[in-house]
């Protein structure tokens, strides 16, 4: 088994994990949308922007960093370790490759939060946990507008991870307030949501609905 590297305890890795997406959060409105999600109780914001406009991405990340700090929330950068370091984000979310994780940890330091996508493969979650990941993400659990071709995952992955791993679990993929309860019952610590949050006319209320659901599940 791989030797554990430093991984600080993160008891606040729980709750609504809001992911921005270019189709739902335009550059001109992303700050307002994220602020509304934070007002509604989102505890983690993931900035996901695959564009090549690096100056704009940095400006946006810095703005989101300020907002998350004001609301005592976390900012995670999707798949860009350099951007996470530059904007002083709380961490990064990356793919499953072990070498990527170790490189990210080396660049961001022991206090950074590093999350790993594990899709529907428990062995990837085992590897990630052993290599020092702070959380693992499984999904998609439902049909997803953002990634319609993503592989399906089942609730047993969450249950197994909660039994055998010592790190939090994120559920992602087509999650709505109406279908999220079984994920929470299986043990998901965080619900990663895009469309059912940022695609709503009232983002703040949508976030509050998730907070209510998670408080009573």
C-alpha cells in the first residue's frame, strides 16, 4: 500500500459543492451567480472554466477567491494547479492519475485540498486515498446535461467508500433536489451540482433547498 502523505483533517468538506460551468455561468454573471449560491449556503465553489482566455480566468478566480473568503467557503479550481496556486485557492480538483496528484501536492503544499475524479471505479478511489487525496468524487449518478457521455455510477460505490476509506465522498452527475436523497442516505458528504443550481432563476433559493435537504437527511 502506498504511504500516506500529509493530509490535514477537513471536517468542513461537507455540504453543497457548487460547480460553475460556462453554459450556466457566463463571464459577465459568474460573480453574481456564485455570490447567490454562497448566500444560499454553498460551502464549496469549484471554478470550472476550460477556455484559453488565461487573463480572464485568473481575474475570475481572484474574484471568486474574495467571495468565498467573505462567506467562509472553499474555492476549488478544476484541473489547473497553476491557477489554483496563483489565486491562492483552497485546492484543486483533478483527474485520477496518481502522478498528477503527487505533482499537485508538491506545488500546492500539504494544506491544499486535492480532490480526485474516480468515475465508477472504486480502485481509483483507493489509490487516491492512499496517495493523499482529501476527497474522492464518484459519478455520474443520473443523466447529466454537462457530461452526457459520462459513465454511470451506483450507490454501492458511495457505501463502500464510506466503509473502507477515511476521506469524504462527493456525488456528481445530474443531481437535483428531487433525486439527491438516496445519495445522502448512502453516505455522500457533498453533492456536486451545476444545472440544478446555476441553471435556476433563483440561485439562492435553489442552494437553500439543498441545505435544507442535507440538514434533514
